[in-house]
């Protein structure tokens, strides 16, 4: 290789940089590798306004369908959260993950190896549940703590939020966004996170008629409250037991089972003048309507969010498709903003930071080597193996169908560190041989020959230690497998580059270098900047003696 160094070195850099350019665009990206922990979380949304009893039946049917798919004995444990607790209970709703009586959240833990890969199981369940319950919307959500944290509060990895002061404008633009996202084949469970059409009963008081009859709006409100909720929220009354001294709250409420139609609402008696009453239909128009079931706000502005899952593609590819789809939309109305959330934004920030960190690490290594060798050319020789490391990492990830993520970037940095250490070893001994009188080509060959065993021992030991991790065997092995694969691929390529390409680089760079130390220290006798120190005169008493 040294004899044809003028062909070998350009070929080496061409192949390395070509692999990086060719494979870099084909590698998928994500924050952390996907781990199959045998568990999943499923959110179901029945038709808006479904009573909690009916939602509970649907949740049980879904659990039965899951057991039928994986086997009843293969479900280790399951949890279900149905509906929203009544406001009478002092429980914060934020911990129950549901927005109304029509929602339920199911958490399922499967036995080890049951049902096959969870992602494939989700695809089968999507098809079967959609066929069995077409009126119910389903959405799988992250069940592991890492994915939940990296989603930054979003229920799914992909969330697109439309916010603005006017809810009507938000809804119109959100409908266009939903239509654009529906064309992306790799998105699953695309739906609104809020209930936008919650059924309501609209009561419009006829002010003219009510004024003639002597009925006030407050009289109507008090009567309607008892029929739809409880008087405890408008007129709290307490009765104290004279025997025990315990105070009990007395409230008026019509049983919910009786209020089962609009006609029952129209027949609610309205009391006025403390003794007279009339039916609600006589002073108000009562009919059906819809309203937003949940108001979400971000920075004090109302938000309508679209959530979706990813299947069949990596998160980075889906992020590019979403960006292209949203880029084709018209500009949002005034004061309406479109924000992409979930794991997409933090993933882009993480990848930018890791790329910058990798480049910064190489620059710092170069500066340290320059200070150590006191030679820019020798430092460049050592750094010349870095393209081979990156190319080896990209090739290993592409062959094993592994994505670029935090783990694989850590593996790349580790491989660069070991590769630079091996290169330093070879360059140091080659430079010593050249300083002893050998030519640059002979010194390069001597450095590779004399350091062959230490370099191979270091590389093989590191690769052998990383092979079990790279195989991804064992429970949760997929989490750290990208790190091992990046180290194995990068270090294997770096070892070949160190033994075959680096001597040629050294021979070219140091061909016309002077035979003196690269040191810039004027006190170093081997340096060309050496300044001899004049002899100091002897003290008078010693000179006289």
C-alpha cells in the first residue's frame, strides 16, 4: 500500500466519504431504540357522550379480543381506567388520563414471548378491533417510561397542535392538517385528542314570556341544576345531627336514570314566587346541541391537537414526511400557529446536538494531539482514520437495520477514541524510526510492522467485548445493541485503515519533513528552534582554586 500511496490515499478517503454520504441518508433516526418489553397501552374512545356503563362494557370486550388474539393464559396482568370520576370525589383528574365518560385506557402486560413482537400484535389488533367496533376509535400509546418522558407530555410520538385565540379558526385549520396527515401511510391512529362534538342540552330562556309570567333566569337555573347535576354546587345546605353533632350535606338531585330524554328535560318544573311552578317548556326552548368536551390551553391559547402513532418506518423518516405534508398547506389564518410536538422536535434537537458534539470531539482531539506532537501534520495523520470509523459505523448500522440514535452515537464516539489511540501508537513509532534516519515510507512500514500486535490486540479485545452487546440478546438487549454495533463496525473499519491506509498517509505527509524534533521548545536540543544556553562563568573562589 505504501508503494502505491498516491493511489491508495485518495481511494481510502473516497471510499470512506462515499460510504458516509451514501449510507447516511438511508439510516433511520430516532431518539432511543425501540424495545419490545411485552407490554402496551391502548386508549379507546367510544362515540362522544357514551355513558360510562357502556364504555365499561366496550373496555371488557376489547380485553376479551386481546386475550383471544394472544391467548388467555398469555396475559400476565391488565389494568383499565374507564371514564372520569365524578367531581364529588377529591381526586385530581390529571392522573387518570381520560377526558370523559366515553374514554378508557387499558394497560396490558404479556408473558415473555407471548403474541410475538408487540408492534406486529398492535397491527393485528388495529385491524380486528376496527372491524369488530367500527364506531370506537383506538390509539396505542407508549407504555415504557423512556418513551413517555421523551414525548414531553404528548400521548403519542407524533402530535400536531393548532393554537390560537379563536376556537372556530383553530378547528377549520386543524381539519386541513388532518386531511394532509391522513395521506401519510406510515401514520396510525390519527385522531383528535379532544372531543369536539360532545352532546349537550341547550336551554334558551324566552325572556319575554318569562318576564310576563314572573320567572327569572335564576329560577330556571336553579331548577335545571337539580335536573342535570346537584344543588350542592349552587345552594349548599347542611343539617347537623343533634345527637352526634355531625353535619351532613343535604342536596337536591333528580336521579340520573330518570333524565333519559329531551322530553324529560322539557318537563322539569320551574319554581318561582316561592310557591308557584310551571314546566320548563313554557318558558324556554329545549333542544339538542354539541359543544367542545375538553378545552386544552397552551400559553393561555386554546389548542386543538392531532395525535398519531408510527408504524413501518423510523421516526426520522416520518418527521420528514410530516414536514413535507405540512409545507404544502396554505398559511394558517392570522394569530393561528401550527406546532409539531411529541418526539419529533426533541429528536431533531438531539441529533443536531450529537452531530455537533461528535465534530467538537474530533476538533478537541486534534488540538490535544497538536499540543502533544507539536506538529500539525502528525495530528492530521492520526485524525485521518476518523472517516473510516464513521464509514464503518454507518455500514454496520445499515447492514443490521439499526437506526441512528443516542446509543449508536455513543458507540461512534467510543470507536473514534479507540481508533485514535491505535493511530497515535503507529504514528509515534513511525516518527521515531524516521527521526533515526529511515525514509518516511520505510518508517511508516516499520511503525505498522512493530505495532501490529498491540493494535490488533486492542481492537480484537474491544470488538470481542462488544459482540454480546451488539447481538441484542437477553431481556431489553435491543436498548444497548446499537452501541455495540456501532463500536464493532467503526473499530473494524478503523483497524483496517490504521494498518493499511495510515502508513501511506504518513509517508506522504512526512516525505519532506526535516529530521529534527517537531518540538517548538527552544530548550529541546532536538528541536530546530533550540537555542544553546551560554556557559555560566564559575564563581571567583572556584576559578582562583
